[in-house]
């Protein structure tokens, strides 16, 4: 990810994008999708869209956030939740042994 717009790290970038992330979360809640958080949107876009892009600017990133396909995001978050839940089950089984 090429951050050449006065932002030195991902934390600063996240803070700059927080208003757009918050707006997207509100949209999701209006559509009865209550379990997705700002961090989920951030992680999804980092991994699927921004990781290998060059020449990114804030306006493109905000556009990506606001126009993100809700169904694709839901699939991503659901798969992460399922993975997390399966890991918990394995840990629970190990503890029982």
C-alpha cells in the first residue's frame, strides 16, 4: 500500500478514514446488519483491495468504503467468525483432554 499523502502509518490512516467507516457501519445497521464493525470493514479492504495497490489516495479509499458491496463484506466477516468459532471449539476440546 502506497501511502504518499502525509500519513505515516496505518493507525493514522485508520483515524483519517474513521468518518467514512462510521458512515458505512450506519448504513449496514439500517440494512439490519448489526454485527459488522469498523474494524471488519478496514481489515476486509486492507486484505482484498488496498494491500497491493499503488497510488492510493484518501478519496479512492473513502469511495471504496462507501461503495463496498454489503454481501461480499458479510461473507468475509461470516467466514472470519466461523473460523474464530471453530478455533474456539478446538481449544475447548483440547482443554477437555
